């Protein structure tokens, strides 16, 4: 019985997904070429690859930003291939590279949190932010260890990049999505802020019902965080490692084996 409780089910199935931009024109480009990927509950997968490898396109296809030309996407047993982005958002949280993208900068921290918290909930006729909401937000924010619980009425635009990205990550996770998509969410931060946000990412990704996909140009981070690493090249997944194989992998081996030439990835 204990073993059955520990079994993890497949959460995301990407089957033969192909995405072509500019089809039938001189600028035609196959961004994803028959990509197959299966993720289980609790997986934390880091995604690396040179510019143009298809990493962000993959996340955008999963999120519904781009429709696909071929294949299917199944999330938690539901075929979401043709669902629009706003309907997929019910099951997904997303954090972008730009800290300005994930928040309403001219609203307060608590107002931003309320928007995120009630995204998938019916509020009925309840007005504004209740004392119960504030108590919950304060309690949850204190877990970040950044003092944001004492700044809940402060406008988000006054926060530092690191604080704002931490808040954005928190907002993406507060609704307990099934899938968390992180698109180079630390690339615009200074090293100290990036380290803090990655620490928070690790903490949120521990949720056994959550599956996390994190794109990064930093190969050291890709091998240090998460439990599985995939490498994309020319619109395909050319490496998928976990366990002992991943533990023994080094940045140098990756560069030698896959001819990775982007200097940003050596950081």
C-alpha cells in the first residue's frame, strides 16, 4: 500500500509536437520538430540549449501562446492541444525573464496577490481584500524571508528586480498549479537575487503534485537544480538525463558532447 501511495502519475505528455513559423514562405523555420516528452508529478526539469534551439517555443506551445502544427499536448489526462491560453492558465503558473511581466506594477503587493490567489476561484459578491486574505498573504510572504510581508501596501514598482521576481514566482505558485513554467526567470537578476529566487524555486518545486519546467542559459544551474535535465538543439530534444548520469555530468562534458557555443551558458 505504501508503494502505491508513492507512485507518481504522468502529468504532461507531449507527443510529436511540431511548430513551424512562416510556413510556405522563404522565411519558413521549423522551431519544434516532432518533440516527445513525458513528465511526471513532482518532476523538476531544467531545459538548456543554444539560442534558437526551441526552448521558449516549447514552453509557449505548452502554455497555448502558440498553436502547434502537428502533435498533441495532454495535461493531467486532459487533451489541451486546442485549448486557448486563458483556459490552460487554470492549471499553469508561469514566470518570465522580465520581472516587469508578471505583476501589475502600479498596484500594491497585496492587490497583486489577490489577483493571483483568486484567479481560479469564485469570489461571489465579496468586496476587496478581506482581513482573512491579508493574514494569509502575510503568513505566506513571510516564508520568502525577504520582508515583503511588511510591505504589502507598497506598490510593486518600488520593489527591486529580485523582490519583484520572487513575488512573481510566489504568485505563480500560490494557486497550486499542476505545471509551473519558468522561462529564464533569473536571467535579468544580479547573482545574489538570482540565487535567492532559485532557492525559492527549489522550495516551491518540492510540491509532489507540481511539475516544473525551467529554461536556463546557465548550465551550472541546470545541473545543480531539479532532478532531470534536457538539452534541445534544432527544435529537438537531443539529451534527457537524470539520476546518476546527471550527477556525473559536467558543464565541460556537455560542451564537448553537444558543441554548445553560447558563452552565456558558461556562467
